[in-house]
């Protein structure tokens, strides 16, 4: 009987940890990211100017093949959903490679870089376990899609279309 209870508790714990989040944690909101101009900006202050708009956040890195492979899909997503705001958060270690990739892949949107990359405070605060990762925030500031990856573009697109209604 004890084993069954322990197994049930483990299942519930795992299910809850993978649940859809509807808001960013205090840790994520208070973490500083680097803007393209080198300025350090708290994530909450990055989001504030876009209040009242739908936001698509892509967490990516120039060195990761799946991120590069997804670039045409993000361009298509932007073409199909021009009313959304696009924020790109890079996990690149090198500022030069990050900036070169923005230009090389013609990424249109606001650009920021996590200061401590994939295993840092910000990545942990958003439960980052894979890149590219997409987060969709609605006009009220509620997260409506939290853990989308490059294979979820149909879901991302349909979520954005639903938010237009």
C-alpha cells in the first residue's frame, strides 16, 4: 500500500511540474537580460511596453541546429501573424555570434540575451529544457502557451489566430 501511495504522489508531482503556467515567476520577471545595445534590463520591464499586445517569445541560440532549422518557420509565423510582437531571447555565450545571427537570419523583433545562458537563473525560472522554445502571452499578460518547441508551429499559429478573435 505504501508503494502505491508513493507512486501516486510521484505521478501527481511530475504532472504538476509540467503543467501549463499562466504567469512568469517572480524569479523570471526580476532577472536581468542584456539588450542589443548592451543595456541590462529586468525581464518584467522588457514585457511592460507590450502590455495590451500578443507577444511571441522565442528562446534560442545561434549554435543550436534545431534553432537554425526553425528560422524559416518563425519568418512564416511572423508573416501570418503580423499583429503579434516578437521577442527573441538568446542563450548564446558570445555577444558577437548572437548579433551576427540576428543579422544572418534576419530576425525581426526585440532582441535580448540571457546573461547566464542555458543553465542559469533565467533559464531555470522559465523551465527551459529545450531550444528553440516558444512562449505566447495574450493581451492581458497571461501566458497561453508555455512550452512550445519547433515541432509545435501549427499549435502556435492556431493559438495566435484564436487570440485575434
